[in-house]
């Protein structure tokens, strides 16, 4: 671990290598990805192709057959950090960086 590194996760993570699918819209084919680590509140995933993804989508982890509503909290190329969110009737999109930062800050509060 690097000097000065500060862990920002609230819950511990487990390293895994699970196949998963990203569902953006019911009219579009699922996008393949791999889950690299998971925690109670989110996951780190790697998208297999360089496709553009929205800030919110549903993630289905094939091994556990669990579906999570996901919000992107960070990205580095094809690797994304996501936070799990409950499904709601709220149709707001976290498309602006300031709205996403505000949402992530409230998650860590």
C-alpha cells in the first residue's frame, strides 16, 4: 500500500472474478463485463468492450443471479467503480459531475 493512501470504502470488499451483464435499456442487448471485486455497497467492474455507458444501469451478476441498480462513481478506461442503489420511481439522471459528486458524498455521509 502506498504511503498516504486512505481507504474511502465504507464496507470491506472481496476480490472475485464473476461474469456479469449490464442492462442499459430493455430494447438493447446486454453488455458483457467482469466483476473484479464486490462489497455490500458496490463493485468494481471491467467492461469487455470500449462501449459508452450511461451513469446509471442495471448490473446482473451471473453467478449469484442478483440484479443491482448501479451508479458509476469513478472510471479509468474500461474499469468502473459502481455503487448499488435501490430501484425507485425517481427518474433523475446523475448526468452532471456536480450531481454525481453530491450523490456520492451523501452515500459516504
